[in-house]
C-alpha cells in the first residue's frame, strides 16, 4: 500500500485521495426519499466527521430504463485516511439505516483512489477549490497499450494532458481529475461490515492495475448540459484513444449536494 507521488496537483480537490461509490437503484423497490434523506443528512456528515475526510458530494442521474444512478465522491487528505482506524471502525459499526440502504445500490462500484492529476480551468485563484460544478462525467479507461510505466505514473500523465487541454478549450469545463485506484485500500474497506449484503460490480483483475478514472466537472445551464457534455466527452475520448488508451466508458451525473467544512 505504497502512496505514490502525485504528478500534477493544483488543488481544486481538498486532498490527494478520493473515495468513489456509485451504483443504481430501482425506484420500484426502494424508498428513494428515505434513501436520499439517509445519504445526505446522516451518511455524508458522518464521513466528514472522520479524520482526513475533507469534502463530500452526491450526484444523481436516470438510467435508460427509468432507474436511478447515484455517485458519492469523498475527498480525503491522504490515501491512508481511507484505511485509517477511525474509518474502519465506522465501516464495521454501520448505523441501522446504513445497513438498510447500502444494499439498495445494485452492482455497487467502490474505489479508493490516489490522485494522479488534478487541474482547474478557472481563473478564480484561491476560490477555485470551493467551486463545484453542477454536473460531472465519470470516465474510465485503460492506459495498457501506451507502453510506459513509472513509479509516479508518467505514462498516464503524458496520455491525458493533451486530452485535458482539449476539454478545457470547450465551454463549461471547470476541473479535470485523474485517479488511480489502490486495490488494497479498496479491498480493506469493501470487506467491512457496512457492505455485508452488498453485491459489488466484478473487476477484471488482469487489467485493474492499468485502469484509470477521470472526473470531468462542468458548470453548464441545464438546458444545454447534455449536448455540451456529450461533445466534450467525445473530444476527451478521441484524444486519449489517439494515444493508445482503450476500454473507454463514461457516465454523467447531476449534482445533488456538496458538503464542505472549510471556511
């Protein structure tokens, strides 16, 4: 569980580690009003009270079949905060509502990640860290074909910098973050009692070490968001695939809330 050096970080994120949790629920079998109340008013504040957790956000989108997709994003000061004694104690002593609602997210994905790159497109100086977009794209891709490996992930950095520059030239793009999952830190949390009844999405262990996650944040008027998002994602995909990336996937979400304890 070595914590690697970060290549480029301009600190639009509150820390150099991120925990991502995302999955779908069926509104026909889940009380989504109660689910959202638990998540926003109980679970996020509980996590922010833990040492090292610095900001928490929730996102939502609709699936093609009318279901609901949720994404939770927890920023942490360091990767070690995502496996700390305090966090593991919370995970192994879940509240009654956590036990009730966590299994409602079908095929849950959970990734504890290091930040490889975090860049802002804003000119707001010290305030850029507090600026959160109203929608986000969660992108996964593999860098396995670029033929570069390094202790500080130079291959990923070279692969995505042109793509970051290209999407920053498009309207409404605020921030781009690139993450690398730490499989051991993920495993430690995902085998805790909070997830006893949760079915996790299967990972391809052979390609997991080469997979990267990009989060692209936007500030777009609601009526224009879908078209602009799709065009920007097409640009990002084209740029990284031109440089050998494979396995591109993308999901988009709208912001539900952001909890920020910083002044």
